[in-house]
């Protein structure tokens, strides 16, 4: 009886990772737009008046609210708020693997086609400084470059060293994080946006090699 009940409980648990239910969850859209008959990826430049990350290059998206039915619903809502485009005119092409930055932060990326002509006249100037696009063909033929960032483990002042082996002499494991960069004309895409973009481009390259 106990094992049967446990089996059902484990099967019903569909969390992507331990801590997903309490993590900061956000959803983003990778917008594909047609420019002069060629597919491009659209990016936002965050408004210079934004409190967080002003001027950074990003995809439309943001935090998943409790009122959002799903991560894709959040991505569509945020895209409408930022770019002023009707969600009914957005076509979801597919979903990428979630980006798990840590046990407390996860991003759900979606790829979609949108009408570029709507965006250039309607984006929210309070959140978006400007928009620009990069041809997919350029991205497929461009190699980004990478720099490493060292991340040190620093326990809080009241950390209970007395409860762990070796106490204050415990050897914490530090790690390095890859930061990728795409340079396109006078713009540089880096950080979370570059990491997700790189994954998206690698998927397209892999598919091309199979043909």
C-alpha cells in the first residue's frame, strides 16, 4: 500500500528540477520577423530609464505571474506589454529547453513569429528604448566568443561551521561561468540573452547538418 501510494506520488511530480515551484520563474519570446523577405531575430534594447539593466539587449519577456495560465501565456503577455503586439497575431513555433541559471532562477524560452510592421510603430517606450533585428543567416555563420567569470562561494557571517566536517577549514568548491558574446555591427549581445540565443542557433545548425 505504501509503495503503491509512493509510486503514484512520484509519477504525479512533474517538476523540472527540485525547487522549481519556489524559484523565480520567467518566460521569454525569441521573435522571428520577416525583413525584406529574409528571416531575422528581433531584439529589444531596454529603456535607459529602467531600474534594472538599463540599455541591455534582451528578448521580450519577464516574470511569470500567478495569474498566467502557463509560461507561454506569460511570454505572450510580456511581449504584448513591451512590443504592443496582439497575442492573437503571434504564432508559437516551438519551445526551447528551459535555462536553469540556479535552483532559484529558471527561464522558459519560446520561439515565435510576429509581424515586424506592428512592432516598429507600437513598442512601449517606457520599457523599450528601441528594437533591432539580426538576420538568421548571419547568426548561423557567426561564431560568438566566450569569457569565463569566476564565482566564489562565500558563506554568510552566521554560517553554522560547527555542524560540518572541518568547520571553517572546509574547502568550498568554486566554479566558473561561461559568458558568451555576439558582436553585430555596433551592438554586443551577452549574458542570458546570448546564452539562450547560442542554444537556439546551435539547434538550427544541428538540423542543417542532418539534411
